C-alpha cells in the first residue's frame, strides 16, 4: 500500500474555526500538534488570491510539488494568533517501500531544519518526542494517514480558473 501525503504540521493551539475558514481541516491532532493536509495547488491558490509572491526559505532538492509559498506561514500565523508560529511542511511519496519523504520546519520566517531533513527531524523540532516503541512519525499517527483527502482536488480546479 502506498503512502502519499502532503501536510502543514502546526505546533501549539489552533483556532479550529479560523483554520476551517481558510481551508485547513485537521486530519490528526496529537497533544499540541495539528496536521492539516495541503498540496501545491492549495498553497498556489492562497498565494494567488492574497496577492503573495514570496517564498519560504526552502532547501534545494525538494520535489516540484512541495509547497513553499510564504502564504502558508501567513495562514499559520492567522490560525495560531502568533507572530512566530512553529510549523513544518511535510511530504511523502512511497509505494511498496520505495520512494521518499521531505520536510522543512520553521519558527516564523526562520528555518529550523537542515537541508534534507526527515519528517522525524521536523517533528522533533516541533516538540514531538519518540517513545521506546515508536518514532515521531508514528507517535502522532502519520502511519495511519496514507493519502490526502479528496477535498483538496478542488484547489486544482481553482488554480486552473485563476490561471496559476
């Protein structure tokens, strides 16, 4: 079975109503960590509708579909009510044990992870702690979140309508 997700992982308290108003629907919530499925169409749509053309400080080597628009940081600021929120963008692409994963964590504009960080690295920076029997990925339940929900498909259509 495959594992194909892309998500915004937010540390700290989140205003769930405000999150829903900007299209963020939590797939997982573990302690003070919320996982919101997104994709590159989601971030492109919000950047286009808000007039943003800035990018986050991303390392090289990420897939072309890895969302990097700075509007993601702005959305996290809005849903957390903090100026320097801690968050990560994660992506997996696995099938039959082959594939890869990518992650970048931030505190506001400042990147917290090194180039080629793993999802576990990013989660650890956000405060997730591995247990004796589970790594950070499994502690928050990412193993059971195997693919992004269908509601994100709408953003591809919206991007087509906007010409982005």
